[in-house]
C-alpha cells in the first residue's frame, strides 16, 4: 500500500485507523466489501442506512445495480429507503480475493444544480406573481368594459325609442299624405331603428349578466307555451326571409322559470335559424319531455357550423361564427345571452351541425330540483 | 478628513487594484503569522487571497458612503466566522493590519491614507464585546410567534405540505394577511438567514426554506391582489448583482395589499433595465433592494439612472435591505428619498413621499 505522504511515519498507523473509523461509522461515502462471488460481507453505516433492510449477505449487484470490476468507475442511481434516488460515482477497488465498492455523490455538482434550481424557482414564482397581477388587472378592465357598455346602451335606448315612436306616429297619422317614396324611406328608418333597439337591448342584457346582476323572476309556467310565444315574435322575420317556421311543441308540464327570458331565448334561437336558412328553407321548432326535463330543439337547413367554430359560438362578440358568414351589423350577442339565461335556470344550451349542413340548437331545462350539467 | 472626491477615487482604486492588494496582504499575513497560516499549505494561501477579495468591497462601500460602520459590521461578521473556524481574534487583527499596509503600498498618491479610518473602525470592532446575533423568533409575546416556530419546524423537517397548510389554514381562519406575511413568513425567513449565517443549516436548506416560502406566498396571491386599487404604482427591483429577492418581493406584495399596482422586476436587475422600467411603467415610487453592503454602488448607480429616466421629477425612490437596516443613514448616500426596514414601513414611507410630491404640486 502506498505510504501516506506528508504525515510522519509515527502518525501513519493512527491516521489510517481514524480515517477508516470515520469511513465506516459516519462518512457520507457508501462502502461495501464483496467476496469473490460478489456477495456483501461487510458494509459501512452509510450503506446500512441507504438500503432497505440488512445489507450483508445480499448480492452487490442487486444493491448498486452494476457488477464491479477492479479499478472500474461508473455512475449508479440508487433507490434509497426514503424513496429518493441518489446518484453516486461507484469505484471498485481490488482487495485481493474481495472487492471494496465506494460510492460518492458529486457534492459540487449537486450544489451547482441546487443553486440554479433555486434561482429558476424564484423566477417562476415571480412570473406567477405577474400572471396573477395581470389577471386581476384584466378582470378589472372587464368590469369597466361591462359598466361602460351598460351605461352607453342605457343612454342610447331612450332616443332610439323616441325616433321609433315618432316614425310610427308619422306613418300612422299622415296616412295618404305620404308619397310611396316617403313611406319607403320612413319604413327603412323604422327597420334600422328597430335593429338598433334590439342591439342596444342585447348590450344591456349582456352588461347586466356580466355584472352578475341577472335576476330571474321565477313563476310556474308551461315552457311549451312560452316557446310558442317566442317563435311567433320571429314570424315577420321569417316572412321577409322566405323561411317557413314549423312548430312541433308537445304540451309541457309547468315549472318555475322566467317566462319573458325563456321567450327571449326562443326568439333568439328561431331568429338565428332563420338568418342562416336559405330562401325557401325550413326551421323546425320542437319540444319534448324527457323524464322531468324539458327539451327544445331548433333546427335549420343552413350551411352548418364548422366544428372549430362550435366552441366559440356562445362567446360574446364572436361575430360570424355561425356558418363562417360574417353578419354585418351584428355583434353575435343573442346566442351568448341565451346561453347565460339558460345557465342561470340550471339548464344547458348546446349546438351541433351535420356533416352536410344544417344546425340544431338544443335547450334542456331541468325539472323541479334537478340541475342539468 | 477626506473629501468626497478622495473617497470616490480611493474606492475606485481599491476595485482596480483588488487582486494586487489581496496578494500583498496575504504575503504580509504569512510573513507575520507563519504559525497560523503555513499549516494550510498552498490551497490555504489561495483561499486567503480569495477571501481578501471578498473583504475589500465592504471596505470600498464604507469609504464611498463615508460610513465606517459598514466595515465595522462586516468585521463583526468576520469575527464570528473566525471563531467558528477556530481562529483567535489576533488573527483578525493581523489581517486588518496587513490589509491596511497592503493598501498603503498598492494605492497611488497617498490614497491609502483615506482608507485608514475605515479600517480602524474594524479594528475597534475587534475590541468591542462579541456581537450576539439573536434569534428572530425569540418569544416576544406576539400571538403569531408559535405559528412562526411551527412553520420553521416544518421547513427544517422538509415538510413543505405541512408548512403551507399551517399558513393557509391560519389565513382561512381569519388571521390577517399582513400579520401572516410580516410575523410569520418574514420573521421565519430572517431566522433562516441567521441559521445559515451561524452555520446551523446548509445553503441548500436555506434555498429550500426560501423556495417553500415563495410557494406559500404564491398561494396567497389571489387574496393579496384583491384589494381595491388606489391609483398608485411602484416598481420594485433588486439591485444589479443582488440575488436574494424574497424580501423585495414581499415589499411589492405589501404594496399590492395596500391597493398599489406593484411591478416586481426580480433579482439582479441591471441598471439599464431599472431605467427602462421607469420609462415603461411611470411609477410614483421606485423601490430598490440590496442586502449586502458591497451592492451599494449598484444601488446608487441604479437610482441615478432611474432619475434620468424620469423627466417629470416626480419619481420618489425607496431603498431597503439588510445593509440599510444595519447602518442607519447609509440610505442617504444612495440618492434615494427614503428607506424602510420592513414591508409595512415601506408602504407608509412611500405614501408619505407621494403625498408630499402631490402637496408640493411638482410640475409634470
């Protein structure tokens, strides 16, 4: 054995004893002694602590995962009693008929990796902070937007009503005094103004719902009758678009709902179906009772909706999603408001399109005490 | 008495000649105390030279800030370090004498004399009673102290889930966020720093504790950020080179709790980035954090750059961090408008500064 340099010969033996004692009792270096068959015949305290159960008598290769050859050095990943995996560099030393296996972690590498991980963790937490902060800022901006839209719509509603009222007054009162051209122009003013009033109502509805102030006035009503009333409000629209609306409504059972809001949903869905139907097309409005739940379907013969667009169909301001045709002058609010109203009733509103066109909207309203996911 | 110009020149020369001073001082140490140093051999000498390069920036800060106490504080820490390593105080005294003589030899034009009073402050510290660095969690009767101790215990046992639950449960029970942040998380992190400094825990353990505390705070963000806004903004950053960012982030979070919009730039913010952030975010207040006194020049340079980036003259600047707590008055040499020793005080100071700006009607 090589003599230890620097230490006076008188200290050599005691130094070896102390160093060996440290290695065997308290060092973080793993030490195993294997016999010629590779079976552990001795192990230090570190090895006993590291592996699950007694070490002596087990095969070295089962413990460290590699069979050793003298002077060989390799990395090994050791599963430990605590569940963590420790990587150590194993060195195999020939003892003459036996083998000493030493396993040592690279403390320098661990320290560098740990330092960098800590820095990355801190950076990640800073990013998390920014995300939360910006989300809050966006939420505040969203509230501000809803308030602005609500106030603007509220202020526009009154003059729109005044214009509509005076146009009606002139059309009804002036009678034969109007020329055909004047009547046509006044009709155009009326039609545009009615459209504007509907958009303003949609804005107001949306502002109220987004502010969390949607209040349902629940009373026992027959949903079939309510749907019928909503569909009738779209009759004039259907006539102008040359679309037939067929009603196939089973008498429902009365349930607590906000009749005017459900009527609005029916009108929106039927109006939307008419809008996307070809001239001469047909819209079918059908209702069924499925157990206690009330189901309404509104089907059209339009071009259908691209599957990618279905997901954003009910989001506000997703104009032109239906059928991929942008509707100039429409904000696409009707469907999103309808969904919010149905959600508030504990129901569901979904849409599906066939491969060859045509779209069906399905409303489900729960029976008493039910909730539809 | 030296002039500010002489002090600046001396600090600059110290930086320029650090390597030579370190070599000279170490040679003197070995010559004067061979019995102490020779036994450490070649490697020991290399470490001595390296350590000398660590000491000199603290002296440089003391000189440029004209605060001898900065260096005295550092020497107090060195005393503890030497005691732990088994050196007697005379070794520290010889070290300081060697440093003084090496500086005198290495610096041109008598600049070495400028450094002497600051080194003498360190020598005086060696004669003073050994400072005691008391636990930050000693019983002070505060009702959250037991929770702070339990939280620290969980951290030291690797039980991050328990640590997080302790804090989140307390908040859910109605304990105030400010109290939890200050009296549990801040105090525990200060104690973790003390334990590291006293060599009672490893660097890895200190990093682990800090990471868990960062994680706990992240879980509190939805509550922290939910305060009604007051229409004021602060940008908080760690000075260039400063890697400890938890304290600064807690300060930013306290501003959010107070309704401010608090942008946090993170650790080690270069001077240019600090100025850019001021141009981009137009904050009412800039907060700059640095713990170690050798970051002092970076703090001062960062503040100067930020002021140049604010043509309105309305920007107010706060500094904070261990060095400013340890040396009262040091902040006045940074170009800042104020300093605060914790997150709560930072908000109060910033609000007073902003109110004063508005009261003066500084032209925008």
